[in-house]
């Protein structure tokens, strides 16, 4: 089925990649929304909306889509815990696919990290390292936070156990803490590594993205999947039939 898609953040790096992926999949870009454009008119003209813009924009996208009964795919990252809690309530009112990373490879990585975190005891200390281009506005990346959940949940840990960088007299590393480290520079599309280190050996699981097309294709596939679904919040695993 050919869909009409509204892209929010259309002039951005991802917005442009999504326009290409939309045409490639045989769908049509019905509206391109950027700062100062009419969001409601854009969403009204489409069967589904794909938002890759900025964290402060997500609330109005979710509210407008819910009011108009249109499905949403959201790839925007950088929301605070407070923003996220509020957004989850609004997102549940319409079919919403929300993920910090729409690539198949990263979602496989999350699965593998969950298994490793479960199999390896806490002696295998987990640290997460991500690197992105110098224009990225948020840290840690949304993907790093997905990977953090993949470590925390099987180990019975929570977000209070995340340790964002280290500086000064830090004391010895505790068993529970999960280190989060963000590198920025150049044109890196997105690298993520989860390291499990014990005395004598370490296991490293890595994904490297070299093209934004992988995220864009995943988002367009999620948009096609979302049309006609019951209101609710879905992840990429549901889209891929893995949940
Ligand atoms: N989930 C995933 O798979 C992926 C997620 N991302 C995330 O997607 C988001 C966008 O990334 P990227 O494309 O690189 O960033 P860019 O900065 O290139 O693009 C963001 C776009 O959003 C626009 N924008 C800002 N405010 C508004 C507004 N009020 N209404 C409509 N548009 C607005 C910006 O316009 P202006 O420049 O005028 O401010 C810009 O064109 C980030 O949060 C990033 O982390 C990125 C890749 C993959
Ligand atoms: O801003 C980016 O570029 C990316 N953002 C997403 C994130 O925050 O994880 C996904 C990808 O790594 C690229």
C-alpha cells in the first residue's frame, strides 16, 4: 500500500534521508514540516507522521497526531526523564512507534547485550561508549540509553546505577555502576560499544552505522506498519515481528 507521509524536521539530516527512503519504498511525501510551518496542516494531509527533529517538538507532534487520529513514528532523542513520562501518556492515545534507533543492526545489538548482561555476572563490569558527529545536540545518545536498558533490566539495576563519565577522585568502581561515555567529532554517523570487563578478559559488542539510510528505511517501514494499528506505544521489535 502506498502511503502519504508527513516528515517533521524535514530539512535536517534525517529528514532528508527519510524523504529519500519514502520515495524508495513507493510512498509519497505529503508534507514537510520545519520551524514556522503549520504542523497540523502537515499531519492532516498524511496517513502517518515521522518526526526526527528536536526534543521540545515531540509533545506537539504527539498531541496533534492523537487529535487527528494519525499514527506517529518518533526517532527524536534527547528527552529528559520528565519529558519522557509526559510524552508516554500522550503517545498511548494513537499508534506510536518510538525508538532511539531504527536500524536492524542496533536492535540486534540490544538483544545480544541483554543476553550477555544476563549470562555474565556483575564481575563483568559494563561500560557503554558512543561516538557521534560534532553537530549532535544531545548526550548520551538515545541508542546508548536503549543499550543501558538492555544491561540494567536483566541485572536488576536501574537508571540510578548509570554513571555519566568520570572525573577527579572517583573512588574504585562499584559492581553495580554502568559507565556511560559520549565522544563527539567529525562526521561519525553513530558508533556504539558495550564492554563487559572482568579480570583477565573482556567482551566487546559493537555496532557502527555508516549511513543514515539505515535509520530512515527503518522509520519508513515502521510508518507503514503503524497504519491501522490499535492506539499504543510500540517499539521496533514489534515492527520486525520479534516481540
Ligand atoms: N531514532 C533514530 O534511529 C535516529 C534518531 N536521530 C535523532 O533525530 C533527531 C534529528 O537528528 P538530525 O536530523 O541529525 O538533526 P538535524 O539538526 O539535522 O535536524 C533536525 C531538524 O529539526 C528541525 N526543527 C527544529 N525545531 C523544529 C520545530 N519546532 N518544528 C519542526 N522542525 C524543527 C531543525 O530545524 P532548524 O535547523 O531550523 O532548527 C532541523 O531541520 C535527533 O534527535 C537525533 O538524535 C537521528 C538519527 C537516527
Ligand atoms: O543524532 C544522531 O545522529 C543519531 N542519533 C540517534 C541516537 O541518539 O542514538 C541514533 C543514531 O545513533 C544517530
